[in-house]
């Protein structure tokens, strides 16, 4: 059997950055990145394209659409795809691609680095090698490969801002590891459904993290300007009731105006359960809000953007939101 053919899609990030007068900025193209790892030709054949060169701070949902389109256009020509990307918003892009490219039978692997590829001490080369190893394997779907970990695209989060061990898999085990060029796969997801590409997103999704004493006018403001509002509340979930104003009433007005509201938690592990406390159960029982359960906030944002581009019917949106995509939600208790 011949070597696998992989497409490397460059988008910028630290991995491709060089030091300038005002700090690091992405300069190198994907073919320049490849020159740093000539040994990759032992693993697979690689073609390169450069979509844009951005610090991932500047990446928006429209860039996720461009990456998904590039994969779609070349899907039949390659066995796998590596997307080199900044680490700061890589987990969001991984989630976005997981909804835009569903049931892929080929691996689509995001990677990047905490240190530029030209530095003497860098994680860039190992992360790229590992990403190509996974992209040339029989694994499939959208994954993030970093510091040896293989993480499902809907479960990744950047949890360290400086260390090489930058990403964690939230509320779901890592799928496997790459060690010394070998894949140790812990989970083998089943997959027989047909690959499907989507070409639209509704980017008007806002996120509000609660702080003690927060003014509910902030939620009002965000609801007026967006199709959906995600509220990261405390613990297993609930909304504060203050003498000065009620989140309940604010959200009710937003829902009456046709907006979508999702409640989630700012606690990293184990997810929400609004039914537990009075501050949560009243809202859950009486208002047609959605609950994130064990989904990551990154995945909730991307899934809502995808869901709302598919339907503006509340019941249909709820059905799509609670239907698992790429292992994004395990614990949805809806009646
Ligand atoms: N600011 C960079 C980015 O996200 C950080 C990195 O790539 O590690 O593009």
C-alpha cells in the first residue's frame, strides 16, 4: 500500500510565528513549516495550502467556514487533513469543525504549539509529527492533537496558557496518545453515518459569565443584539434573584422575543444539573431554556451557531441541540 496523502492547511498561530518589534506574529506558511520536519516524508505524502495567517485571537466563525470548505473541496483527494492553528482559540475551531463536518470517515487533526517552530526549544515539531501520525492513521473525525494527547474536537479546552501540556479533554476521556510515533488508541468511536458538510453558521451567539452581584441589564443588552445567549452560571446551575432585578424576567422577555437561552456552568468539570436547587429548577421547569449538561462551553457556542443556522423553530432547535454530535453530550435528560 502506498503512503497516505495528507493535506496541511496553514492558518497562522504561534507555531508559524516569528518575533517582530511588537511581539510574535504569524509569518510562516504551511510549506515553510513542513521544511522543519523533513522526516515527515517517512510517514506520509503532504501537500500544503495556506488559508490565512492569523493569531487565533482574530479567528471568527467565518474562518471555521473557510477551513471546512477547504476540507470539503479536497476531501476526495486526501486520506487525512492537518490544520495548523493558534492555540488560543483552537478548541473553538475544533468544536466548530466538528459541527460543520459531521461523521467524517477521515481524520481531520488540529494542532499548533506554545513555542514557534524556529525556536531552539519548541513543541512545534513534535506536535506536527504527532498530528501527521494521526492524520495518516485509520482514526477518523475532528480531533485536536497536542503534547501527545488525542482529544475529540468537541471536548477540547485550553487549560494552560504557557506549558506544553496546554489542552485537556473535558468531561470525556482522551481518545488516545501518540508516543514515539505510535498511536495508543483508548476509544474507538463507532461510525457508519454518512459524512455531511454544512456551509452556514449563525454567529450571533453571546456568552455571559456570571459574577456575584452582576447586573441583569447585561443579559438584556446581549439578548437584544444576538440570536442566542449562553449563561455560564455557578455550580450545577441557577440564576440569581436580586432585589434590584430578576434574571428570570429578563430571560423570559428574551425567550418571548424568540431568542435562545442556554444555561451552563463556569465549573470546568462534571457539567450542569439545573434540577438540583431552587435557583435552577424554577427556571428549568417554567421557561423553554436549554441546558448544556456535560458539554463544554466551546462546544455549546459552536453547536448553537450550527443549530440556529439550521432552524428557527424552538422545538426543532432543542432536538438538534440535544442530539449528540461527535460525542459532545452524554448526559441529556429531557422529557
Ligand atoms: N496567540 C497565539 C494564537 O492563538 C497563541 C498560540 O498559538 O499558542 O494564535
